[in-house]
C-alpha cells in the first residue's frame, strides 16, 4: 500500500475544496477525542471500583467520567450541527449530510445519538442496581445501552476526523492521522474491556483465547491501516493500547480503597487495576513489517498472509508470556499479577495461578485454532474493505 501522507488533488471531488495545509485541528474534533478518552477511562475506573469497593452510586467518580464523555460528545456534535444548519458558510454545507431537517457532518449525528444513549443509560443503571444489586457480569442491560452509546461516540469521532483528514493536505493531514490513530486505538481498548472476563491470564493457554482475539482485532487493524497508510499504523495503535493499560496498572494501586460489600475473600487496600496488557504490539510490529512488503498484493492474498502472521505472532508472544504472568516473577507492582478483586474466592484457579483448560482435548484445541486462523483471514479482508470505504469519507 502507498505510505504517502499527502492527498493528490485528483482525489478531492469537485465542490469539496481541500483544507489548507496551515489549518489546525478544530476544537470540536478535540472535544470528541476527549469524549472517547473520558469514556474508556471512566469504564476502566468503574470496573476497578467494583473490584475494590463494590458499592457505588449514580454519582460515583467513575460514573462522572463516563457522563462527562456524553456531555463532551453532545457539545461537539451540537455545535457542528447547529452551526452548519444555521450558518451561512457554503463550504460547511457542501461537506455535510441532511437529517431530520438539520445539516452537519455524519460523525456529528452519530456522536449526538451516542450522547443521548450514554446519558439515558445512567438512570437505568441506577434503577438496575437498586432492583438487582451489584452487577456480577459486565454485560448487564444498562451496560449494553451504555456500550452502544460509547461505540456511537467513538464511531462519530472517527468519522469527524476522517471527513477532515481525507480533505486535508501536508502538515494538517499528518496531524489528523495521529489523532485518527489515537481514536482508532480506543476501539482496541473498548473491545478488550468488553472481553475482559474471557481474556484473563488463566485462559491464555486455551485456543478459545486466541479465537476471541483473531476475529475482531485484525479487522480493526486492517481497517485503520487501509484508511491511514502511515508506515507504523498497527504498531502505533497497539502501542497506545499498551501504554494506556500500563498506566492503569501502575497508577490505580497508588490510591486507597476498601470493600464496602461482602463477602470479602481478598484483603484490598487500594484500587485493583486491570491485568497486564496483552502483547498485541508483537503482531502489530509484524503486520507493519509485512505490509511494507506486500502492499501491492491482491486483497485476498494480503488477508491470508496477514491473518496467518497475526495469529502466529500472537501465539508465539502471548503463550510463553502467559506462563511468566502465572509465575512468582510477575507478582509485583510492575506486572500486577498479585492483584485480586475482594470477591475472588481463595480456591479460584485465578488466585492459585492455574491455567483453566477450555478444550477437552488436543483435537478440539487445534480445531479452534484453525477456526481462529480462518477468522483472522476473513476479518482482515473485511477490514481492508471497511478501510477502503473510510478512505472515501469526506462528510
């Protein structure tokens, strides 16, 4: 694939003037990016709160961070929609879409919808806790509504950036590419939060663990590198994910916390962070190295080799790393393998650092790995198609 950071003039449709290279990244885009970061931080903090304290309220600090995300998305989208609808700038109207009598960028309408979904989930979640108590699973009905809203905000922010990035040239385009990749990394982070309960280190020697990663992650990476042909797209995205989670692993335990609900099986005196980040940066590096050498291959050939490299590299890196995470050498502040939520029973394989086999035998293990390989290939091909569409977004 081409790695140029500029947009040839021929790719800008008539009537959609390219943005000047000296233009800056607009504040509504920064506001939408802040909404994405606030949401993912708030959700991770909320999970830690439930593991460390248990009891929370509608107005707990993690919830406030999540609500702030909805407010920021609403401010950015509201400004863009109203200024385009009521303003007199013909250029803004040329790169907008019409919906319900309003005009604005497509991403602004998605952000607005996500804002309403996120804020509507708050009283629903409060009622749910009052009626049924503490969530025992991440995927409760209020959390599903919240997750859909967060996803809409994230997609909206991505489309807002794409609309400007695909019309920009020179330094502005390069700035927007970095912003685009920062938001793209939020999709990886959000996905892994959703799959937290299935991706614990006790499952890292099972084929299901790799199957769960081999379908969505290659799709996201392929879409991002097709839409943003920077040299190290996959490495940057997986690096942002790694840095974000490492920050949580190292910073959250610095703050005191104690359980407010029972039964309490583990002594907790501080916030419990997430597990050490998955080694997705290994396949990220491998895919970027590969992409520079097969850029002109046919899409299906590209997808086949990229899917194979993703799964093989992830297995080669994560499998032995999982053994280390289960060892005494990882039970310290740096790797964080000694942190447990207050409700985890002492007899749990998680506390006893034992792998949980999810396949009854080797035939089932290899069958799931074969399905994972097929999923990685198909999802990479789908990601290339999605990325091709994203490269044409200008509204």
